[in-house]
C-alpha cells in the first residue's frame, strides 16, 4: 500500500493549528470584551472581531475538518481512514476526481458511489508547483475511468 495523502501538514491543520488559532481567538475576543467594558474600545470593533472568529470557525468546519486523515492506494481500491473509521473505495466506484487549488489546504475530492464525497490533502513534495494540478489527480482519473470500462 502506498500513502497518497499528506499527514504532517494535515496534522498541523487538524491538530496543533486548531489549538493555536483557538487560543489566539479566545484571547483576542476576551481582551476586546474587557476593553469594551472599560470604555476604551468601541463595540463595533468587538463585533468585527466576533464576525472574523465566526468566519474562521465556518472555514474550519467546511474545509478542514471533513478531510480524511489518511488515504492509501491499494491497487484497485483506496483505503480511507478518518478517525477510527476506515472504508475501502473501489476505483471503479469513483465518478469524478476534483482538485482545488484555490483553497488552503489544497484538496482532492473524490465522488464515490457508496461513500459519497471523500476529501483529502495530497502529499506535497519539495519543488512541486502548487499552481498546477497535482500529478496524483491525473493518475486517479485515468485509473478510475480505465477500471470502470
């Protein structure tokens, strides 16, 4: 089996990064609330900071938390692990393979028949241009179409 997903960067996004950003947001909102109560800061700034925090939470819930922890290529199937659950997806069941360059983290989204949408972060190698489609995407597209016919 060959790992096709990134783990170190995902560990930052889903692990340490969430705790760091959460601590910063908690501190900033608490301090802004304290300054509003003392009359040293306008309420508008506190509301703006709360709006930024809400947008950050929505971003994390929509784009970071649904990412699979690990994805392995096992020949004609993909083994996807998210938390303690793992599923096998035959490449014949994969309908579309999409790659999003715009979002951070970059993500590959597989539309599989029974599993629904599966999103994961592909491995990144040094020197890889992130403004081009990942070579893994073209490989998965060709293998899913060739095995389906």
